[in-house]
């Protein structure tokens, strides 16, 4: 097994077929097929099921994928160390995040320190982001929860209250706040299961013996905002991610009983990677300088 074969395998997975993968890495279609066939013959394993021009991972291929990504991540870290003696002049870092707000200010701080490092960001809810971390799709993650899992190294960033928001002609639109009991009785527009804001709200209500009245599940912040603006229900969001809109009125939840804690995390086994450690250092400096929000616990 060679690193070239591993890169070929990952390219075919990413692009769903040999032709697109070949174009992406500047190799011939026949070369990529040959690389995969050699790997399959060497170990007597079928990595892909061929479906016309497209391919799908076999059960063995699915198991191999996170290991292959790990190998390339380790190779990248070795190159970074050897190419410039660890001076952080080159390299790439993949960041998963639950929203654009926090990760944007982190990237700003990181880029100021390490302008030669290329950064890419993939957005998703906390479950998706942590799954990408496990599979080596991303190197570090910015999540709105603290995962009780020894696999992860966690660094706190900030804590933000969750607020409600309503349409401008809503009965509560002239107020500045709403109680959690009142909120439970409203038709709530909720993010999908896996959203940390939703879980924080449900946990807070459960502690008070309340059951949320979920009117609709909506898969993105933008769609949820539009649904509230059209009068379909009441929305909730982390205060840091609320986007002012003349059609909407934000309402503080009295007592600040609901909040989200922003953390940066990585796989514990990768914490000593020079590239990953440099991101944690930049985030720590940003937080100490005042990133907004309240100090996060632990």
C-alpha cells in the first residue's frame, strides 16, 4: 500500500467516480483505475461497488476511509514539520463549525498569526461537525456544546445566552423579554435534532417541568428566520448569532436560563500536532482579549 494509492482512494470517494477524481488531481482515468485495482488485488478486498460511471464504497471501503484520511493528515503534519522546521509558513487546516460567527473571528485571529496557512471551513450542526472530526474530514471543530467524551480535547471560548425572536406584529413584540413558561406555550420553530440551541432550550424546559410546543422543524438558521418573519411561529437562537431584521423583534429569556457554550475541540490523539496546537493558541489569545459573550465555564 502506497500513499499514492491512498490519495487516489480518497479522491475517488470525494468525487464519486474515477473521471471526476482524475480531473481533480491531474491524472489519467486509467491511472486511477489501475491504482485502485492494484490495491484491491494486493489485499483481495473490494473497495468500491461500480454503478455505471459512479462508484459507491463497499463495507470494507467505509471502514478504510477514516484510516486513510488519518494517514494523509499525519503525512501533512510530517511535511509541515520537515519542510520549514515547524515555522508554520505553509500548510492547510480544515475547520468544522456550527455557525459562521465564532469561527470567522477565530480565523481572523489565526490568519494574522499564520498568514501562510490555508484555512477551509465546513458548516453543520454539532453532531455533523463532531462526526467529521472523528472521520478526519476536519482537523479542529468549533461547537456549541461540551461533548462528554474522552476522545476529544476541549477548550472553552465563550458563553452566550439563547434568546427568542418574534414577528413585528406578534403579541409580545412590544416587550423586551419573555419567561421560559410563556415561551413553552408558543408555537416554536425549532432546528433539527442535533442542534445545540434546541437541546439547550429543551433541557432548560425539562428542568422546569415544561414541554415545548414544537410547531415545525427547520434545518437552517436562514430558513427559520424567514419562517418567523412570515408569522409561522417563534424562533430561538444564540444571542451572538441573531441577525437584526426590521421584520423581527428579539426577546431576552428572563433569567438567562438558556445558554450555549462555545468550545474549540480536536481529537485528543491529535492535540500535540503543531498545526492544530497553533489554532488553539490563537483562539486562546482571542478569547483572553475579549471575544464577546461571557466567560465560558471550564
